[in-house]
C-alpha cells in the first residue's frame, strides 16, 4: 500500500517556487470557476500519520487559494448536540455547499481508525463501518461531489525524525505533544489498520492518494497538483444533461399489490372511534414521557395521495404529545441552501434530539414519488435512491431512533369526494391547488411508484405501514395504535 | 399589574365550543395568508406562573392551527454549543422565518427572572438585561416581526388549587413536580420580580397581555382571540412601501474627517515589511494558542472600498493561524433562508466558538454602506442600524468575544491603478466586475457613509481602526500589529 510513498521524494526550493507560481494562479482560477458554476462541492480529506504534515498542507492550500471559499472542517470530541444524533450527523451538517471547497481535518475515518487501534472496535465492526462509509461516499459522488482523499505517509524512522525536527524549531514545537510521541509507539498498529482501511475504502468513485509526507515541497506540490488536475478536469466536463423525462413505470403482471390488496371498506363508527382514539392517545402520552424513551427518539413519516388524510392523522398524534417535544416538518420544494446540498441533507438537519419526535408530512420519499413521476430527477437518480434511503434509515435506527412510515391509502372516488368537500368549506378551500388535480391524472403512476417504494424500502427496522384510509376514523385509530405498538416494542415494553 | 387578571373570568363549555368553531376557521385562514404572503414571522411568548396553563394553551393552539407551520421553541439548559456563544445566540438561531409562527415556551425572560428570584442577579443587572431585551424586541419588530407576549397569571390560592387539580387527574399528574410545589413557596418573590419585569418590558412595540389562567376555556379563548386579532390586523395592512431611493448624505462643513485626515503616503519598504510581518505573525500564532485565549474568541471585520486590499490583509493573518481554528466569511447577497430573517441573523450564525476566529470580509456594516447608498433599504432602516449594530457588538463583547474592525482606506487614484493592474493579471481579472466601476462613481457617497459609520459605531470595546492602505505593505503590517496589540490587551497580557 505504502511502497510508492517510501521510495524517497524531494523537490528543491527553486523548482518548488517556479512550479508554485503557475499552480497558484490556476488553482485560484479553478476555484473561481467552481464558485461561478456552482455545480458541485469539493471535499478534501487530509489524513495520515502524525508529523506527516497534515496542517502544513492545509496551511499551504490557504496560501494558494481564496480563503473565503475554502473551509476547514475540524472535529474534536462530539458536542452534546452531536452526541444525541447519529454518528454521521456532524459530517452531514459540515458538508460544503456546491461551489465551495471543504477541507476535512479529521473525517469519518478518524474515529474508526482510532477505535480499532485502541481495541474498542472489532475487525468485523470496522469492516461494517467501512462498508457504510463507502456507501456514503458513493452517495456524495453520485450527488455530484468531487471527493479527494489524501493519506500522508511517513516511515517509522521518518516520523521520529520529523517530530524531532518540529520540536527543535520554537515556531513548530507546540505541534508536538505527548500524544504525538505516544502515537509513534503504535506506528505498526496504525500502519496495519490504516493499510486495511485504505484498501477497503479505495473505491473506484473515491480512491485514496498516498503521499510521501517527508519533504514539504514535494508533499505540497503533489497535493496541489492533484487537486488542480481533478478540479480542472471536472470543470471542463460538459454538464451532464439530466434525463428529465418521466421514465416508464413497471407494470406488474396483474393488478394485485400491497395497495390493491387492501380492504378500503374498513370503517369505525364515531362512538367507537372516540373511545379507541382516546385510549391510544393516552398510551402514547405515557410512552413519550416514559423514562425508557429518554435515551431514544422517534421519526414518523407520512406519505399518501393528496387528501389522504395525512394532516388529520398527524394532528391526532400531536394532541397526545407535549408541544415542546415534537416538531411537524412539512416537505415542499427545497430552499436555495438545501438545493446546494445532497438531497438527503435537508432531512438530516431536522433529525430529533433524544426524547424528541419529528413528524415528516411528506419526506425523502419524494425522490421516488413526485421526483420520479414528474421527471425532476434522472432515472439513475431515483433508482439509486432506494438504497440510499435504506442506508439513511439504517443509520437512524443504529443511533437509537425509532423509524416508522405510514402510507395512507384512499381510492380515486374518495379523493374526488374530499376535493369537492374542500371546495365547499371556507377554511379548507386553500388546501386544493391545481397541482392536486394534475397529480390526480397521474393516479396510476403514483400508485405504481408507491408500490415500488414500499417493496424496496420497507425494512424490519423501518417498516412501511399501509393504512386503509377511505374512512378517516379507521385510519386515525390505526395510525395511533400502530405508533404505540411499535414504540412499545422498540422500548421493550 | 395583575389586577384585571384577578377579578374572576370563566367561559362555559357551550359558549367555548361555539366561539371555538369560528376562531379555528379564521386562525387557519390567517395562518395560510401569513404563509402565502411570507412577509413577517409571528413570535408568541407564553410565560407565566406554574400551573397557569402554559402547556395547555400551547396544546390548544396546536388543536386550532396547522402544526406544520407552527413550531414550539423550548429551552432547557444550554447545550455546550450554546454556552460557547453569547446569551442571545440560542434565541437567534431559533427565530421562525417569515411566514411561520414560533411559540416560545420559555424565552429570553425566563433566565433573568429565575436568576433574580434565586438572588443570582442584582436589580441593576436585571434592569440592564431588560434594557437589552427591549432593544432586541424593538429590532425584531422593526424588522417586521409580529411579537405577542402573554403572561398567564394565577392568584396564590388559585395556583395551589390548580396544582392539586392537576395532581388528582392521572392524565395530568406528571405535570406537577416537586419543583412546582417548591415554586409555590416563592410565589411572592415571583410576583414581585415578574411585576417589575413586565412593567419595564411593557413597551409600545411589544406590550404584555396578562391573562387570568384559572379557567381553561377563558384562557384559551382570550389567547386565541388576541392572536387572531393581531394577525388579521397585520395581514390586512397595506404593505408599507419601502422608500427605495438613496437618501441625501450629510455633507459636513469642511472636507476634514477621519478618512481625509489620514496620511495615505505612509510606506513600508519590502525588506522591513518582511521582517515586521514575520514578527507580528509570530506573535499572533503564539497568542492564538495561548491558554488565555482558550476561553475567548475573536471576530475581525474588514471593510473598505473595492481593491482596498482586504483579501491580502486577511491572508497575512490567516497564514499565522491554524486552519482548524479560523473561518473567513465572505459577505455578498443574503441567501433565501437569510432573507427570511432579520438582517443580523446571517452574522449570528457564523459566530465563533471558544478559541476560534471568524474573519468577515465585508459584514453587517453593509447595511449602512451599500444598502444605504444603493437604496436597498429605507432611510429608517439604515438609521436604526447604527444602534442595532452597537447592541449586537455589545453582546459579543459581553460574551468574551474580542471584536475588532478595520477600514482600509485608499484614494481614487490608487483604486484606478489597482483596477488596471487587475485587468492585466490573469488570475486577478475576475476580481473586477461592472459593479466595481459603478461603485467607483459613487466614491464620495461611500466615503461619507463610511465616516458616519465610523463615527457612530466605533466604541471602546469594538473600535474601528482606520488603516492607510495605499501601500499594501504598510497596511498589512498595521493590521497584523493592531490585531496582536488589541488581542494582547484584551487578554490582559
């Protein structure tokens, strides 16, 4: 793995300064194009052994580039806001938007490597994490990110020499701490773990660059030139024309599927409804303040055709919850800041803290519903979304978040009846937009997309619950009951 | 203060349900208009004594309104990310954007009241905080917010009765804690402090509504109706036409001012420059990692005409800093999410954590420079900005942030020379935009605005430093030296 970085590389001062002049001008130029185009973000991971020049390299990049559009993203121990969220949350919230460059000093690799060396993580756990990281990076790259990963290498003797050299200069002595020397004693362990990590995460879409860190000039030129080459290549690429047509929807051999198999005739008379709703609301209220829930949190997703009764079902849940504890997040078009990020970013930002509940009224499933049907994203985009969404929800569940997804199913006659009803009632009229009528015309497409979605993303840990919703009473009680049942099971009660 | 809330109010069930029906429909309608207009945010403060029905009132609002556009903003003990920022940071970051309603369960009043009762805050400190709060609320209202403050009141016997009543019902018993009873023993102290706080913060722009909390129906109708009335009134108001002309700039009796009085002939030869710069950079590097700086942070502001050398001066500072420790924030037009907030919001979000440095390349002073000159805001807006900015910086300084502001002054000939130079150099050409030539035509206006700005916002704790910048060497060294000197003084070294 590290052989090429040990053959000895050096660049003399004169060569460096000559090369630097052009490099700097071209980097600045590329950085400006990046900003003007605003098409993609650049993520630089600068990792490596102690003393191999990680911070010097970063500082050099600041010398060459425009500091206003370059951010260093450093991670120390997680803050309490971070600790209450999934492991990747802190990285998601630090992602640079399109047009900017973010240099990660420490990254999603740092903790696994450190934990593995300390023996706090088994090889199996490490490999699992690496698999998650590979999938995360694939998602970033598919979303357009230019991701460059540098590993700065030193030989064992090179590392000691380098630390002594830093110590001897009063301007750099502070960089060498007791920990730095302690880490020279785990040099072999680091090489072993890092070699393994680099091998497994050396993917086609995000390969590692292993750089000999011994000589400052060589290291800086190498990193600078690789960055420049990757930037210029990417900037010169024609903007891939997104296929903005609605792709054909799979038609199964018969009409039988999870939605058509549903008995939409189910009803609940008013009297029973009130009694049962009160019962489940009471139990939900208890659960939400139960001490077993204190270390957990809850994410609920509501999807369904227009007028399926999502809002009403949600209100019956929130009535049982403390307003300080929940947040209802309506999902419409993304904001400007959200459009500058991977499509899942805007959902990450709303993830609940411990003991909190976030209810999404429509969700990330828009990617495989409206975006698919209306052709807002390419076929390749929504096809990969199923796996990305499963990965995303897997991370939530791994972090102790309870994830539950409801599809409220009505039929076309019921929708029409509700649309007409809305037209009559003053404070409901606004709920009806021309979009609603348009979407209605694509009923079959939406139903097929929903079936695909349920089939591909209903997992044991984050299941879809399909609710017959022609009768509002029945649907509301089922939702309340299933939330209670599922949360109780998750809390082991 | 509380007299009217003690005369006894009650509404029977039947009257309540009749009134509720219209109220709900109109609230929903108003809420929708609010969202569609997107002109202003609604801030509801719901405070009061324990047991007076704060959470019940909030829950009632959720019953009536659309939960998707209503957020409850609750505050428990500050997170470590909040503790490392000024007191108001947590409130700024929770502000609802235009078009939305945010209900504050606990607010900027909670901590001062609790601290005063516990004796942790003197009367003088309390009054100072109230003054700051009044100014903050004035800013919010001037920025367009509809701010409604409710204080839910109970008599002493009423409070005890209410707590016993809550305790006797298994569904509400959990709301009554040991602390609730403990607080009944400080009833008089709370009445005393709250009376004082309410009196002093009962401003024309954000008056308190004191509501008898005894009867649920009465309380809910009262709050709901007041909210509805305020919303409907505000929504019906004609959109105040902003005066979008550039107001006349004050012309003083002579040409002498802080800018013209400057000796722009100051120069530093290359050799001396390099030596001195290295010296100050070295001291800055030391300071930034000194333990005295561990509990502090630094905000630097750079303003000046185009091509004044802001970027170059900034790069000479960042070269001395650890990339993990600083962030350069370039200020151009606000993003969509930023436009939905008070104009200072986008600067609050970039405030540094402890031991960190944020450098603003242009800043909140855009309000009294470009926005004033180009007429992007009304005269009233930029006139009030001086005081708002002073308040903002005062909060930063009070929280231990070191604030330093540089105006780099060049003359018109020098600017022209630099513009022409930029046209010649490949990687600098992009720096020149048609805007730059346009701004150049308004040189005198910008200079006058800068003089006004410096005169009105240079305070002892957050001074402006005017730097003769015709010679880049001289300017860069002065900036580096002044940062060092000022930070050393602030750290008491």
